[in-house]
C-alpha cells in the first residue's frame, strides 16, 4: 500500500463531532424531509402531455391498435 492509501489513518476512528445545540439546533425531521421531497417544477405539464396523447390517439388510432389512454 502507498502513503495515499493511509492518508486518513490519523482521523478515521475519531468520533463524529456534534455541533453545539445552542448555536446550531438540529432541524426537525419534517423540515429536513421537505428539503428532499419531489416538487412539480412544471405545473400543468402532465395534463398537457395527456391531452396531446389523447388528441394524437384520436387523430391516428391505427398507430395504437386497441390501446387506450
């Protein structure tokens, strides 16, 4: 092994530092989860796609056979 493989040996087993809760209180779980929740960036876009698909199906039903939206 090289020195590169051992570059963190001096800190790898140290405990994880916890910030001072008076200065950095933990964020409530619900707020933290909200940061990573999906959102609809293009509101209404899904409806436009469905309408276009229905219109296309109505105009060219032979392309899809018995499929329906």
